[in-house]
C-alpha cells in the first residue's frame, strides 16, 4: 500500500516508518510536516492511505482532513499520542471522513513489532475497505414482524464521516422523542465511550453505550460499544457477538440491520449514513423486504458516498434524503 505520513515530530515520523517497515508491501510515498503541505502533496500524488497527526502548525489535522476529503479524497487514519485529550478533535476529523484512529507507535519500548501491531492491523482493515472486499450475500429472513406492537425503533449505521452526520441527525430530534435509537458506527471500542459522551453533549439527548442483555428503550440512544458485532435477539434484547468472525467491518451494520429484520417486534426505520465501502446496504435491503421504511443519505450531503451508494444500487432504500432532512422525516413518521 502507498502510504503518506503527516506529522511535524521527527520522532513520530521515524516511529511510523519503522512500524511500516515490518510489512514490506507498504511504501512511504511522502512525508508532510503540516496540514497545508499535506493538502498540496496529496493533490500532486494521492496515496492509498494517509497517517494524519492532529496537532500541527500552519494547518491542523482536522482541517487538513476536511480539505483532502473535499479535494482529493483518500483513506485517512488519525495517529495521535494523546487520544483522550484530543477526543473531540478525533471525532471532528472522522466527521470530515477520517476512517479510524490509532496511537502513535512507541520507539524503544520493548518489542518493536508488538508496538507496531495495532497500526498494522488498522492498515489491513483499511486495505479491505478501500478494496471493497465484502462477505457473501445474505439470505433474506423469514417473516417475524409483530404488526400489532407499538414498539418503535430507529436503527442507524454510519462509518467515515459518521460522527458529524450523527451529530446533525440527533440534534434534529427532541429529548422526548418516542422511538428507541440504536447506532452502529465503525469506531474502535477504545473511542466508543468518548464518542457517546460527545454525541450526548452535542445533541442534548441521552446517549450511552449499549449494554449486553438490555432492550432498546424510548428516550435513549444506544451506541454499539465494542469491536464485536451487536445483534437484536428474538427476546428483544441486545447482545454482542464475535460471529461472524470473517466480517471485516466491526461492528458490522449489516449484522445489526439483519437482526432487526429478523427479530424486531414493532415499527422500525433503518437509516444508512455516510461511509466507505458497502456495509449496511444488504442489511438495509432485508429491512425493506420485511416492510420497514429504509432511508439512505444522499450523495451531496455524504462525506463519503460509499455505503449509501451501495444501498441505492441494490434498491435497499425506500427514500434517499439529504442529511438535514432525515430527522424531520423521522419526526413526521413517529408523531403519527
């Protein structure tokens, strides 16, 4: 993979170079010392992947990510030495299209290859994403919907650009909104709690991580909180599972949407937002086949028009809407 490094710290650049050297297939094509230089170099030679620092002179990593994704889009992973202090910046960058975040590898701390492993695993995942490799087609579920129930659920999936899109959507809903909401966002579990806190603060809604064995509940937004998949079980509760182990997207939106199509007893809406790849498209189609309303974000408002595009291509979405029109539509549906 052709990889670029954007970092103003020579030690961090060297640590990244050494980590990448453990995989001979990776090539460092250029290094930029600040965001402005990165935007310029990316326009001249767009790499497969950029390892982007957050705090830099001239232009920080958030603005550089925004500019690159608007002008010469490519995969971006945020690399930071202090993710806890920079949690808001991390999600702002992801809102502009960064795919993931990882700690900067540490030089001279025990086993160098072991220290490089988290970064190299992220790069493997990114390679699958940009290569659009997905697991096989899933079969449609049998009928399982209880038409008489008044339980209400909104199942939302998002990936690259998702944090900012989720902020906009949730801000458009009132605190006394009648439907339960479950979010599946492609984010590493070490950042999930910070994301829930950030979304709750930004939207004013009760947002927290979904707990094993609890049901979706009105007035609460539950976010998938581990690197395992989240499913809705037949008894109406949520569960985390490692299966399917070969699913590259973790947590998988398809896995959750599929379980809703199988087991939710009541009214539901599936919403697929911005993201790279195809995750969620097949699950959204299964929800549509079960008679649920399905909505995909439109191209113009998507930071990365991958997942919604895949859903539109297989006719999985009943409606395709701009981001700022999705919350009003949900209010219209559930006020009836």
